[in-house]
């Protein structure tokens, strides 16, 4: 299997972490996004969106990081990262979809005015930043309640934890303070102490 990715992509980060967690034989291929490799005809034949991460398993191509996580976990059902029982599976899916539709976009708004603005030499739009931060805080409140009395979002370690925590690895440059969210803070520390996650963090 080959994973087309980029070291600074949060969507690729979660996939790398699950690859390491499961110990799967995956070759990481860095896509040179500065050179526009992700928009080349060759890359677009694997992912018409021209985005990373993209998985190629002997010609079976898959995109959308959360779908890739499910595919990888299904290869090792004994890991329990994607439970097979109806409620367990649905709960993990609930969080994966919430990451894609809610928390991920909120975090992206804040990243756009901090990390990306700096990277592209653009001025920070304070109004957009404040609006994004309000959404991030709203979402952190949801996570805080969900983690009350629990080590992991679905009780035991699952794909949900890898997917959600990926939106927070740039929390310092994003200006996200977790002090008001002690359960989230402890959960992030728990996740970031795992070897699979540590090995997947970009060189910073
Ligand atoms: N929803 C997608 C998001 C993928 C995504 O936006 N990837 C970014 C890097 S984090 C990318 O490739 N951007 C290039 C572009 O949009 O042209 C996923 O979870 O895989």
C-alpha cells in the first residue's frame, strides 16, 4: 500500500498515526504540493480532488482521510479501532463525521488566519479569527463533556480519537488554549504520548 501525503497535512497526520498504530505495511510518499504535484494528471487519476491523503492499495484508490482510516482498521478488525457491533461502529462513525463536518472546519478557520496566513505571507483577519475561535471553543465544549469520566471518546481507543486529535496538533500556533477544557487537555496528552502519534507528528 502507498499513502500519498504531506508532513504538514493534519488529514494525513491522522492516517500516518493509524498506520503506525496498526503496524501496517504502508509506504509513505510525500507529494510536493509547492510544485503542484497534487494537481498533476497522474495524481488526479488517483484522487480527482487533488488532495492528500490518498491511499493506493494495488490500484484500489481511496481518498477522504476518515474513509481511509476505516479501510485500514477493517484490515485489522482485532485492533478494535473500528468496532463491529452496531452501536460501537455507529458511535465511531458519529465522531468521524463530526470531525469532517464540524470540528475540522472550525479548526481550519482558525488555521487559515494563523498557520496558513503566516505561511502564505498574508495578514491575519482578526474578525475571521475570532469567529473561528468561537466555533472551536463551542466544539471543545462538546468534546469536554464527551470525555468526562472517559479516557477515550468511545470508551476505549478508536479511530475517533485519532481523527479528532489531529485537528489540535497545531493548537499552539493556532492560539488554542486548553486550560478551560481539562478533560480534552488530558486526552490530547494521552494521545500524544502514544508512539504511533509521536512518530506521525510533523518535524516542528
Ligand atoms: N476532507 C479531506 C481534506 C483533505 C485536504 O483538504 N487536504 C489538504 C491538505 S490538509 C490538501 O490536500 N489541500 C490541497 C488543495 O486543496 O489543493 C480529508 O479529510 O482527507
